[in-house]
């Protein structure tokens, strides 16, 4: 050591009081930190884009109820479901070919696509079956029960636990949906006299609700458009086999134009596009919040039906619609005020 050289000293300044936390708690982001401080810009954009995707989802889905109600009397539900899946599959095949390409690893464990395609196919078949015996507004109201069911499936499949406030908002939305289903008739609600169409569509909605939390569970890194394509392909295969007789018995040339308009709309917008939007949002938002946008569907349907000249709902029904919209607002405010579930 060279004599006379000054050795630098290091000063350690300790705080007067230490936080009453464990080392791991000190390293974790504080719960008191605002969301925009604890979440990265990419994460915030991912959440926002998920919400925008579901807003478009709700707008497109609502049109399928009104158009489906017009086409339902002229074609078998299984036949129109198989055709819509075929056309949607062809659309997505072009998209995948241009944007993602085809890779063998994407078709590993094909049973995943059969399960997902089966769930969505059951939903669509039962929707058309319900529209043959009930009106679009009532089926749209049943659709709004999906967020509550999706929260349950989210816990079952992904162990996603919703906060009490989120569950309260889902309950408010479910109550509003029940009010619309029974058209504000308190006596009918007390005896729970639900129609046949609403009953069978409730089963279909349960299948759709189970689909949402299964997307992140079954996805193994495939691009969303690829996952969507193989889900559509599996659904087309399943329902073409199941509905072979109905497809063969349908006089396709004699179908009125409204049926073909509905098929194209369903294939392009409410099958291929909404499949993509739903899976895009499901990879970025909790299941309950993804399906919360279904609360907008009755409002969109009422506007569709009214503008089309098929009449407006009774004034008392709007109380239920208001409750469903309030539930959506509560969920969005919860998403803005707290870290995502």
C-alpha cells in the first residue's frame, strides 16, 4: 500500500424509520401506487386495445340477433351454422396465409380446437334455435348473463378471482338482464316463467362463457389469427358432419336474399372478426371483463330493431337496459381505478 494515500470512505445514510415490511414486500410495487405508475406503457395499451376490441365485438354481435331473427324461419340452425363456419374459415385462411404463414407446430394437440369449435358451434346453433321461437331483444338479454357465468368459468379454469366490486357489478348487470328477459313483469319474475327459447339459449351462452377463459389456457403461443382459423376449421368439420342431413335437405337456391345477407354478415363479421376480437381481448383482460361488454348488446339490438321499423320496447324494459349499461360502466371504472384482475 502506498503510504500517505487517502482511502475514500463510503457513507451509508439510513432512514430514521424502516417500513414494517418484509424484503419481498419492499421490492413489490406498492398497492397505493396509481395504475399508470405501476404498469408499463405496453401493458396499458394492451388493456386499452382489449377494451376497444370488445366494444367492436358488442356492436357486431348485436347485428347478428336482428338479422338472425329475420333469417331463422327459412333455414335449419345447424345448416346455417355449418355454412357460416365454412365461409369464415376461408376468410381466415387468406388472412393467415398473408400475415402468419402455415407451420406444423400450430396444429399440435388438435383436440384443443375441437373443444373450442364445439363450444362456439353449440352457442350459434342454439342461438338460431332460440330466435325461431322468441324475439331478438329477449335473446340479447340472455346473452348479457354471460359475464357472470364467465367469471365462474374463469375461476374454474384459470383461478381468476374477481374483486367484490366486480362481482357486485356483474350482479347488477345480471339483474338488469333478467328484468329485460321478463319485460319488466314482476309477477312473471316471481314465478320465474322463462320461455323455451330463453332456456335453450341460456345453455348456448354457458358454452360461450366457458370458451373465453379457455383461450389463454389452450393457446400455446400460436398467433391469434392462427388459433382462430383452426378453431373455425374444427367447428366447420364438427357441424358439417353433425348437420349433413340438414345441409343436404336445404334448397339453397330457393333461399330468400335475407338468408344470404345474414350468412355473409355472420361469416365475415360475427364469426371470423368477432372470434379474432374475442381471443385478442381474452389474452389481455380477465374473463369477466371481456364478457362484460356483452351488456351493451341489448341496447344495440333495441336500436337496430327500432330503426328497422320493428317497434321499440316498452318503457319499463329500459330500466333493465339501464342496469346493464350501469354494470358495464362500473366494470370500466374499476378497471381504471385499480390494477387489472
